[in-house]
């Protein structure tokens, strides 16, 4: 579990400063002072002058590719369940301790302030004030675990072109030990994927010469959108699948901050994007770039991260990651991306 950087912001002030306490109140006992109305305002000023943030990013913070995939998976699982991603991320991160801010900043300045005003037994005052400050500082803390991520923290994003999330249940098979368009099994899973890519089964048969009978009766379906890759690229993706079974995926490496902001119930645009064949069990992967950005809707497939498959594309191929950098946003589709 990572620890949030133990920092507190300066809020534009040149230095921290203990709010003034009237001499008459300093002559009281700590308990007596804290029972007054004026102490409430003073404590609020103290918490404002010495804020505490549980989650602040240090310039030296960096996350590995595997860590980013894991954090992204946590975010995505929370979103699917309708839960708060920040709350889920706290399982990965331990926020900065209030003890650090208190012992390094608040208490030393408070002791100096009290000594300057003639108080010898400062411990009674600091002990009484500590938890009052901590309670107010906690109430004022607006930091979240997601604040630890920057735009360069990226995860592998996969959008499986399958009718359900069970990837193994929707593998596309070849009649041969290798994969080629003419030998693919004509199945509902192939039809679903081709429909998302922009081709009908009949168009695929014509372009590939595939003459195999369908595994079951297939109802004619209009392609979901205009083709997102050329026939040549689709042939290349299938022929280079390096496996007799695979799924089709959309693929990109996107900022975790994009995933945090995304609304899974609305259309999502990935730009740029790649179409890939991948065997999620044995670890094979081949991709071609899409001709245009793509806008997907919840019923088009299932969003995954590299942490949710046995082998991520980067694990399989050792990708040059900047080549696959993209953005994920809730944008309306561009003309030609979705069939009317």
C-alpha cells in the first residue's frame, strides 16, 4: 500500500502563523478557553492556517505500468458497481497521517507562540488543542485519492467486442490450427464483433472467401457503424492473431484521469484507437490503427483494463507505449462513426 505524500499546501501564505489569542484567554486553562465561543473561531483559523491533505502528489511520485493498470481496474470496478472510485482507491493508498502535519508544523509553532506569551507548561495546551485542530482540518480536507494521478499516469484500455463480459465464452475460432479469414467459424460471436467493426457476415464472406456453414442460424444485421478499418487491415488483424481462437478488442493507452472522469452510461470516444485480435488466455496480440476515432456505447461491448486479462498487450509485446497514447472522453460521435 502506498502512502500519500506528507505535505500541506501553503495556500499563498509566506509562512504559517498561529492565530492570535487575547491575553485574557491565555490566562484561562486550556479547557476553559476551548469552552468559549471565541475559541471556535480561533480553531477554524488555526485549521485554515495549517491545513492537512491526506492525498497530495509529490514531484518524485511515479507509478509503474502494472500499478497503473491495477489502479485503473479498481476505478472501473467501482464505476460498474455504482460506487465511489476514490473510496475504492483508498485500498491502494494510505493517506498522509495527521500526526505528521501536527508534529512537524502545528505543534512546534504553537509551542513557540505559547512560550512567547509566557506559558511554560505548553503540553497542556497542545494536548487540548490537537484533536480540535485535527477534527477541523479533516472537515476542511478536500483531497481525494484520485488527486495522486497526473495526466502521464496511463493504463492499458481494452474494449472487448463481445456481447457479454465473459471473454472465454465468446472466443472466435478457426477451423485450422492457425487463423485466417477464410477459415473462421461463422458464429454469433464473429457476427457481433464484425457488426461493431462495420461489416456484415455477407460482406465478410465476400471479402474473405469464407464458405463455412454458420454454427447456428444467424439473423441478418446491419453493421453498427461504417467500417473503422479497411478490408486489408481486418485481414491482417485476423491473419496475425497467432492463435486458432481470439477476441476482437479496441485498444489504447489512456490517462487514468480520463477513466476517472468517464461516465460509463454515456457514449465514449477513444482517439486515436487501434483494433486488435487477442487471445486473453495464452497471450497473443496484434493490432492495426483505426482509420478514424471511434465512439462506443455501453451495448457495443465491454470496457476492461490490462489488469483484467491474463496477459496485457504490454506484457505480451513489450509495447512502445507512447505510440498508443490516446484520450478517452464522453463525446458525441463524429459523422460516419455510427450507422443511422
